[in-house]
């Protein structure tokens, strides 16, 4: 669904506020925005990853690879990341790693998903246990930003009401590539790709 310019400006401003730099500077951007809510999200993300030719960055709070459900929406997205890597696209991943006991299941699932990706040749970074990385973000080919509420879990992709947008904007993509680099600098643990 295409949106009006007023809604586009509000969404972009909201995206800029989500990534508010620690300096307090708010930037505004323009671009083409497409909604990808609820069941539309997984297929839209898969398609953008399939189209990627250079670079895919992913920051995700919660990601789970389901061995028992190989065709789940999240698994399909994770496999598309692996296929992108296999065709020569640079793929970079950051997952949340919590030091809180209440988040131990989340950390275990993210580690398991990271291990799956590392076995397939991807490096997977984990944030510092002292900071929560709650982002749900893809940056693709320095052109597309996919941002919203959906984690890469079955509940998020098949059951929940989730809101997300795909924004085509090279300037916004550059902003979030810098954001990605800043988060990666804070990462304290990495699963290196299997050789």
C-alpha cells in the first residue's frame, strides 16, 4: 500500500526518532514507503533479500531458527540470508544478548540461531550484555530500510499484529548503516563463520 506524503513524513520522522543519536540531533529523510504489516512482512523481506546484490545488514532483538518447522516464515528469511551470502552478497548480523536471568531463553534462542548462521558461513555479532538491542532492522544494498516491530520468530511472523515499513531512501539507508556500525562497535561477542 502506498502512503500519502503527510503519513510518509510522519513515518520517516518516527524512524529518525527511533534512531536518535546520543547527541540529540534529529534528522529527517525522504523516500518511498511501503507498508509490510502482519503476514505481508515475511514475504516482503524474503523478496528484498533475494534482490540484494551487494550488502544486507540485520539487527534483530529476537530470532529463532525452528529445526522442527523448517518452512516457518522466520526460517525462510534466515535461509534467504544464507543464499545471499552464497551468491556473494556481504551479510552482517547483530542479535541481542541479555545478561538478565529473565531473558535467558531469548539469549539461548538467539545464540542457537547465530550458530545456525555461523555454520552456513555468516559472522554473527552479539551486543553487550549491559545494553539491550531492541531494534528490528534490515538495510539492503544501501537503498532499502526495513524497520518495524516484528522479530524473526513464529509468533511475530504468523500470529501477532506487527507493523513494519519498507523505505526506499539511500540517505536513510546510509543513516542506518552508520547506526549498524555503531551498534557493532559495542558488540562483545561474535560467532565466527565456519570454514
